[in-house]
C-alpha cells in the first residue's frame, strides 16, 4: 500500500494463536472436489509476517476440501511489486490470488488482470456490507456504468489510518501538554500541534518535533484537513490547485519553515523516532511492529490534529484479488473468502501492522487489545471521523498522477518553486499526464 520499514515481531505468540484458532466457519466450508492448487502472494514486511501467512495458507489447505494453498512472499515494498505482477500476468505466470494496494485496483481491473468474482461470491452467501464501505465502493465499481455495486474485484485484506506516534518522554521533558489529553478534550488542533512541537524544538538541535515521509499519504492529510484533496468529486480531474488544497499545503510548508521543528523533507523519520530524537511521527498502523521492537521509551499514538475541516485522515486498504487467467477461479474465491474471515484477520492484526477490514463490535473490541500502543482507539477514531478512502483512478492513471503531484509538492516544500507557481501549473501538468486519452 505504501513504503514502510518494519521489524520481525512476536512470532511465537502468533504461532500459538494460529495453532489454536478455529480458522474458518461454515461460510467457507466447501464440498469435496478434484484436488487443485491455488498459489497466493502478499507483500510481507518482514520474515515473521511471511511465516504467519505461510501458516495461514497451511491451515486453509486443511479446511478447504480438495484445495491446497501455496504461499509466495513478494519481495518488494515498492511499486515494483505490482509491476512484477503485471509482467507475470502478461506471461501467464502470475499467482492465482494476490494482494494489491487499493490504488492499483483500477489498473489491474481495466487491464483484465483480475477477475470479477461476483458470481462466486453470491453463490457463497457473501455480503459486501460486512466490510468498510470505502474500499467496497472501489471493489464493486463498474467502469462501464460509473457506479458501484456491480462487479466484485476482490475483498479488502485490512484497513489502516494515520496517527501520530508520540514520544511521551520528550513531550514531558519539554513541559508541553499531553496530545492525548488535548485530543480527549477536543483541543488537539493544528495550532496546538505547533505549540507542542515548538516546546520540543526548544530542547535543542539534537531533537526534532516532527517527521513524516514524502509520499502522497502524509502530505495529503494536510490538504484533506483544510477541505481540499487530490481530485474533483467524480475523480476525473485534478483538484490540487483549489483554495482548500492550497491552504492545506501552505500549512505543511509553514511547518517545515519553523526553526528546528521538522526533520528534512524526504528524510526517513522512522529511525529517528525509534531512536528517541523525534517527538511526533506521522504514520499508519503498519509502523507499530517496528515501534514495539525498537522504541525504548514511553511511546503511544494520538489522533492527527484537526484542521479547519473535521476529519481528513485516510482510510488505507489493500485487496486480495484473483488472477483473471486462473484455471481455478472458484477455488481462488474460496481462498480469498477464507483469508478474510474474522479469525484470520485477527491473527494478522495481532502482529500490529493491520486493522481488520470487517465491520463489527467484536472486531473492534479485539483490535483494542492488540497493544502496545495503549491508545489503539486513535486508529479507530481516525477511520470513523470522515476518513477519505484511498482509491484508484478508474478514468485515469494513478501512477502518472502520483508522479507529477509528488515532484511538485516536494519542490514547494524544499523551496525550489513558490506555492503560487505550483498553483498555476500543477493541475495542467497532472491532468495532461493522468487523464489525457
């Protein structure tokens, strides 16, 4: 879904959970059939996660009569993972089932790489309403009609949202207000975020108040929080130059211009946070395993500070999809259904990296117990508070749009062009790259 860096974590605990859980229920029970092998790939972030998926594949093989699931660990955390799948699909060597980021569903769907699974889903008693509606909008989108609710391009493996990972020791040393208390009182705003950060920055040059990565997610929340965004309402044209989007970008530029406040744009903030030299680090749930393994100080998470418009967080997601050329599409569906059952999602979520994509009170209650961090509610609040679902471009090219947007925003933040120059040119360039015939 996005570039991350994580460390192996708690394999023994997860292995025990896998050995004891009842993996799938009656919804994925299948009748005996000729033996088939379904190959299955994800993009794991470490060896521990890869081993968990391998064990899940073994468990599903035992549960599904006549189906053997063979797990393959994808080897890249960048877009080359998706590019490799596309290359393999063209040569007829892609796996039967694979995970892809939400932004890539349209590229794979419109190019005939992934199958419409609606026929098999309806026959199995599947309900789209069991999952967060944001991902399901895109996973049921019909490019022919421009409406959702038709095909089924896959099922969401997980969801995530951003939070601020916070170093409570640095914040306390600076004498600043606790962001968690501010959030609980409805006072955690962009202005309070800067107040807390400036107090930390005053501790000296060896620490920074804030760090974020330089891909679309972290800078996008500032635009979203000001009421802007990347696209117009129907996602057919650029909206990076609207007054609201510009206001959000200006807020981010101002943060990077504060003295000793932010780590240099583009510099990986995760190692610095784990080392205890950055007080606030914006990232998703996927950063949790690394924090558990490496942060030797009092840390937690807090919701993103509120901008002028409530919400603004992202709902990130990725999907399990089926290779359209698979000779075993019905079996592939059964594997996808099994992989998204509550027990399997809970097992993966306990690693710390994911939030289950199924709705339900019990699912949320279980997630809150997967600590640290103690304040897991911050992630759930982010999902509930008008989160913007990560989405593909069905009528354009997301990779081309992303490339133009990222370069232009980096140029503004690094002082290479003014924000006025950016506003005058960015949408013309992005529209020409992403939406031209």
